[in-house]
C-alpha cells in the first residue's frame, strides 16, 4: 500500500469551526474582564493549545491562561463545539479512503473528549481507525506527539508512509519532526505561503483535490 495511514487535523481541515471557537474565546475574555480583540486576531486560537493563545493575546501567566481555558469550556462543551460545519467533500473523501483500504485517523490538539463528540456528531467516526487528541489539561498535545500516538495505536512502525493533513504550520512541522509526510490545505485557516514555508510536500485547496492526490 502506498500510504500506511492518512491522519487529519480537525479544526480547519475537516471542520469549519471558527464560529464556535470565536464565541467561546470572547465569552472567556469578557468573563475575566479583558477587552475583546478584533475577530481576525482570534484565528490564532484555531489549532494550537488554548492556554498558549490566551497567554499570547492577554499577556497573562499560565495559571490565568488555564482559568481562561476552563471558562472557555463552560460554553464550548454544551454549545460551542456544535457551532461548526464540515468542509465540502469531506465525507466523500473519507469514505473513498476507507473503501481503498487506507486507514484514516484524526490527530488534533483539541481535547480528545471534544474531538470524539464532534466526530460522532458529523458521522466522521464511521470512517476512522484512530482518533487522538489532547487531554483536558492540554499537556502532551504537540502535533508531533499526537502523530506518534496515532501511529502507535495503529501499530505503524514506518511513519515515513503516514501522511499528516492540516491547515497550519503546526501540522506541517509536527509531521516533519517525526518523519511523516506533510500535506497542507488552504481552505482552512492557514495560507499556501505559510504551509510551503513550513515544508509541506503537497498543498491542496479542496477535499476533492486531496482525494485525487491520495487515490491517483
């Protein structure tokens, strides 16, 4: 088989999720007395661990960043995680990969408990061989660690035949760090320039093109 597995980021790659994330970030900032930044600056919250971005935006310490993260989840768990939609062609892509016998997985910095709920909500779970996310403490959630954990669960020893698909440089750098094949997508929250500069092997602009790439 050409590929041992194809792993996908979740937010910005399978799911268009900014509405729920933005709403929950603003909810947390307001409850903690921070002024709300322009919405375009909140794009940084999509992908990496939340505490990192809360510190970057507010200048707060780690304890306050974790408190902001807890407040964010007050709204995210019941409401925010469902304020999203699948990108066009995603279900068709995953179904085609599964039919071709290629194991499909999710490797996301989103807490695994939420990623699992979102995957089930949209019917992604029926196509998945593995789903790996961060813990609620957001520790051990680097993309490199998540890719490694997913490969371990799949019993894959040759990571060089695993593709990591994502929309941000974190996904590309994480793949390169463990020797996986990095594939960027531009329909999410990153740019082609960002992805190529990070070292992407491929950059595609649609799920349809991903399907052609992987099944050619």
